[in-house]
C-alpha cells in the first residue's frame, strides 16, 4: 500500500466526504461516509500509480505528513 498523505473533509457543495492526495495531482475520491471516501481514494491511488507507471511518468516518493493543524 502506498504511504501518501490523504486529507479528508466534508464538502457541503458535494454533500459528501472528499479525500484528496496532495502529492498526486488530481488524485481524489469521495464517499457518503469518511470510511467510504478513504476506501475509494485507496483504489484511486493504486490506479493513479499504475497509470503513471504505464505512461512512464515520474511517481513522487511519499513525503509523509505535509500539513499541520
């Protein structure tokens, strides 16, 4: 499993939880629950990485925690 930071937040506009992966541009998913958003983004991370690999694009190394509250 990839070890990228995932940020999950509630979006009133989407009426869903949004899960974003800041280190992987465009990598995000949603879900009606926090856990569903997390499960969905784990699938999208794998797909993002596989697509980048297949296209010969660079894959960033996970940096760990990027944001601090």
